C-alpha cells in the first residue's frame, strides 16, 4: 500500500502513464525520509500545483501546510483529494511564489519546513528564491528538481510554452513562451554553500531497477536528470 494509491481515481490523473507508481515512488523519496521533521511542523509548499504534495505533507503529520500556486484552475482540483481531515490542514493560496514569500517575510511569518518540489527548473531567479526561503527561517528545505549533469556550477537557459500547466507560468500578460533556467547539480551545491546550508542528496539507487520505469527521469544518463536534496542551516 502506498500513500498515492488513490491518485488514478482523480480525473486529472486518469490519462497519466503509471501515476500511482510514480507518485508512490516519489513520496517514498521526497516525503518519507523527512517524517521526523514534518511531523507537527508548519510547512510551506512552493508551486503547489493541485495541492497533491501539500496533501501528502499533511498526511505525513504536518500541523499546517501552506501551498502557493499561481494557476487558480489547478487549485480548483484540490477538493477531489479524498481525506477531508488532511485537506483541512492545507491552505492553498493563489499567488506568485516570490510575492507570497515576500508578503510572509513582511508579516514576520516563519516555517519549519519548505518544500521546493518540481519548480526549480521552471524559474530564472534561483538564488533569489533561496534567499527568500532562508528569510523564512526553515530548519529544513527539501528540493526535488531536474538538474543539469554537466560538471560545473551552471544554469542552462531553456524556452518553454506557458500554455502547459506543467511548465512555467507567464511572466507577463500574453507571454506564450517563457525563459527558464535548469541548474546543474553543482549549481545547487554552490547556492547551498553561499547561503550557509548543508546539503545532502537523497539516494534514488535504492529503488530496484525493475521498479524504475515510472520514475525514469531520476535515472537518466543524458545531460538532464531529476534529483532530490535536503538543505539544513549550517550550525555555528
């Protein structure tokens, strides 16, 4: 039994290839290793999509999850998730993630855990994102992203259409193609070091080869591969 065994009963996922296996494998690597940190915590979920990971973080024991998503049509799907008790611990806000973090900082809000799931390779201002995250004073930042595998700290610029809900949101009215940056693994490590975070990479190779089909993007041998890491403030 996996947390997301229900996911293919939700209309938006019925046409996905292997959604249950993919979501359960991801849950096992981007949520379950951090149960001790999440339990009882106040959590921020950036670019929350339809609230699926906010819901999972509530399921992992978070006291309250704030999910920020710029597309209202995605937030509108959230009531389809089955457990009303978990949904009640989730607050979804429709806003730009940078604007929302800046507003929380101005109000003196802090979070115990910040989840940066699936957004880092759809933005251009990565360092600003983590600067704002740092000002929210989390004890843990979980990052799951596509990364460039080239052996230097770099950010590769890529164009992508904004009419796909899995892509970058428009950066101004009428923009059909946005520019995004995909950081390398070493760029992520450089950002962490500059902001005084210890970084630990999650080992996906513990997943047997025969079970990797639904999450093949974590095992690519090309110049792009998905990966997961945890950032914790360096202790003085």
